[in-house]
C-alpha cells in the first residue's frame, strides 16, 4: 500500500513552484495596452418613486490604451426586449462604473435582463436581476467608485447629492470636420465633498527668508525612496472635488477636446489626469459656474458626447448629439 504521493508526482509540482518563484515581480498580474476585450458589468439596481426599477451597468475594458467601438447589434445588445437600451458603443479604457441605467417596470419580478457584448472575438454577458444584495444607493456608489476610501463615511458625505448640470443650447447640433464646436454647461453643486488643495505659501518677510527660498528653488530635486514608491491602497481611491468632463459615448471617429478633459475612467497611474491618480488635484471651478470646451471632430458621422459633472463622489451626465459632415472639397 502506498504511504503518500510518489516521488514521480511530487517532482513536477515542485518544479512548477520553483519556476513560479523565479518569475520577476509583476509577471503574475499582467496588464495590456491593446488587444483585450471589454466585459459588461451589472452594478446593481435602485427603486424609483413610481415603483419601477433601474438596472445600473458599467464595463471593464481590459486595455490601458485601446478604446473599442462596438455598434448596437448582435455584438452589443440587450435581451429580452429592445437590443438598444442606451448602452455605450464607444468603450473607454479600464474600469467604468455606473455608466448607464435601464428602467424596467414595477412588475419585473425575478426575470433577468442580459447585456451581451462581443469584442476582440470574445463574448461576455452581464446578468441583471432584483437580487436584494444588489440594491444601490448614493453611499454605495461613492464607496464603489472610491470616494469613501476603504469604506469609511460621515454624515456630511452621506448627505451628498449629485451636482446639477444644464446644457446651454440645443441638444442636437451639426458640425463640419475640422471646425471646432463650442459647448457650455452650467454646474451647481452642494459643495459637501471639498477638495484638499495645496496651501499658497506666504511670501518671504526678510532678506534671509528670501535667500533661503531662492536656494531651495535652485537646488536639484531630491526624492526619498518612500516618495518614489507607489502608494499602497486597500481599495480604489478617488479624489474629492468638483470637475466637469466631456467624452465620446457613441461614435467611431477621433474627437479632440480643448482643454484636455479629466479622465472619467479609473486611471490609477501617477501623473494621469484622473481623479483616481495619486497627487491629482481638481481644477479651479470657473467663477460663473459655466464650464466651456471646444470640440473638434476629425471624421464625419453621428456622435453622442456625454458631459459629466462629478464632485468626486457622485455625478450627473448630460448628452449632446452632433451630426458631423465632411468638409467642403
């Protein structure tokens, strides 16, 4: 009778363990710039005052750089019912949470609504249902997007409401390739989620103080090992503070925004123009609360742009449809 695994069975297992230990750090958690698919995600549900429900969806684009377009149809559809439920067809990189809502009637019951998405030859599904453990409110959204850090909160944060956003002008416009379009919105916010801004240094009071400031300014930068080490995070963290950002929601052509817009996807890399990036600070809001951007379309087509007013915890979206015609030859 055998008293344990044979040496022949142990040797291959030991070889695999030693090989894994010899791999350089980071190999086990590979990331990709391009070539990966987009996975749909069911985020949860909320109940409306009239008794109906909203299913909330997002997605995970597994690429760090590639933005993928999947038109509504067999590769980007809902079932049962209409295939088009307002889902995006232009997918930004990485994790995008609580992107859109689908309303279902009060008598929905225990049925499932399925979002099917095929990209890069891979088909994945998100299954939405009214499971009690998937109910969502504002605190859940702030926690999931990282505004509450590792899940802590206080009464002021729990009282936070999404900013109000009002588009100035028509919701459907025409444009010509290469000619900028100006878009403005008015933003109202309760100011409960205050940004942490750097203090403005006081001017030197004496000649000695001035000389000390000059010597520091001329010195070569020196960073400690701790400063050069990426911060350790238990969960995704997002900087609080109001910002306004436009991005392409539907449309396959290249679009340029001026000024460069804050990223609405979870770019956690240091130096990224993203609320999830270490050291990022929200922009100073305009004095009249009017946020203006110029948009230039490089290819003809019909585009849906989405504008997002975000206070760091909650956000409101506005949409603008632009029909872009070719430039006259």
